[in-house]
């Protein structure tokens, strides 16, 4: 890390918070004009991405110039995700590993209900059904209750799951809920409860979007609501970092550290420099949300993994403590570390992404895991 460049960005943050906006803009302009390499395919691209986020917060004249520079690395968001899913271990391992854990509980049920918090386009759920079918443990009947704020994604998920169910011979009932979690009302929760056992909950990179109103703790309330449903298992995928803080300085430092480690992994991948830069650009939108958007509109509110484990316990869940049935493949510099309450996708000694699992019973251990994950990452 270039400590001078980092110090300049941090000074921009402090000047912004002090209300010295002109000083902040001047510091940012000086950094971009005199200290960043225009051929930034390596470390300097991280400075550009963070400078871009801060320039938008400051409404700086440099915003357009930085954006013009970064556009050379842009691809469609889906193509960027495909690059990450193919090459970046913290992405490529998370979904399959979460599905393996969930399949350990869902597999072998005659009739199961999956409550999906933030289903997106249904990519992970389709993979889950195929995994269960490969294991010979796919439920004959499956209710999928899909919470999703994006109407287009919800339609896409319903169609994808219906096609997969038809292919695999599953009796599927798809129940779309076009809302953000914070908008769920008593009628919704009564509907969720009406399905009864066995019930399973999946939240893949979605629960950190839940935003609390002043004086409320929406995530704690959500976990209590879920516990009242008495699900057999809840599985979450969440990045581990402190981006929910109301302090811009804390968010900046946490984001720099978390994404800096992610970028370091990317730099070590066996792909060309332009693909490395493109993968980093996937995270530019998240960094911009964390640093540039107003407190009341921010969406990327990641928390450290210990906060999620604590929330499970406080709501009356039992986090999984034993993962002896779970394979722990390594993928380059990223390893799967089994801990109390979660599996960490670790770089060095630090968890960047966590797969959390908790049950309504005691004791809690991971369900039966097949060898499919080993096949996927071999």
C-alpha cells in the first residue's frame, strides 16, 4: 500500500466531515492529477475506485474525469459477476457451499418449504435443486416463498425454478412476495407461518440490505420473526466487514481493508490484467454506496460475522457448532475455516465471506454433506 496516497484519501474523508468541502476537493484533485498512474491496472485502480466514490459524495469536478477513466474497464454487471463466479474463490465457493449446508437439512424431505430472503434471479436456488437431485434426495413437493424487491428478478426466478422443477419432476409452488424485508406486514408473516414444517430459510448476500429506521433494530426484529416460524435451519451468506457504521471514517477504513484484501486475491489470479481490473470494477458500485450515498439511502450495510452469530443467539437460534460433515476445500489462497456458528472463506487469518447456519433445535451441527462440493472446486 502507498501510505501517502492512502493518507490523502483519509484526509479527504476528514475534511469532508469537518465541512471543509473545498479543501477536500482540492486534496482529491491533487491525488488524481499528480499521484495516480493513468495505466492503473494494479494497485492504483483501488485508489481510483475509492477516489471516484468520494468525488461523487463531494460533487467534485473530478467526478466526470475519474468516471471517464474507469469506464475503460466496464463490462455488463452480469458478465462481471460471471468472471467473479468463475475465478474469485470468495464468490465461487460461497453459493455452492451454502447449498451443500442447506441440502444437508432439506434432503430427503417429502415436502419442504424454502423461505428465500432476497431470491434475486433464482440462480442459487436452481443449483440447489440440481444438487438435491444429484444426491437422490430432492423433495417430491417444494414450496418456495420468494421475497424480492426487484419485480424483473422475481419473474425471472419464478420462470427458472418452474423450468427446473419440470425438468426434475418436482411439484413446485412458487409464492412471490414483491417487497423489501422492511415492508413485510402481519399478513405476510401469517402466510409464511401457514406452511408449517419442515421449513428452511435462505438468505444469500441479501440480509445486509435490511435497513433500520431511527430508533429501530430491523435486523434483530427480522431474526425474532424468523425464530417464531421454528425453521429447521437458516443459512445465510454474508460478507464480513463493518460497513453498517454511521461513521464515514469507520466505513472508509473498513471498506479499504475488506476490498483491499479482495483486490489482492484478484491480483494473484491467473487471468489477464484487463479481467482483473474488470472484476475489481464489480465492487465499485458497492464501494460507492458505502462511501458516497446518504445515510438514509445506503444499501450495502455489511457487518462483521460475529454480529450475525450474536443475532442468531439473541433471537433464540442455536448456531451450528460442529462442521465435521462438511468438506473444507482450499481454492488458491482462500481456505474454508470451520468456526462456531459459521464457515469462513478466509484469506490469511481473516474471514472475508461467511456461510452461517443456525437451527431451532439443540445441539446444532451441520447436516449431511455430499462430495459434490469437492467435485465443484477440484
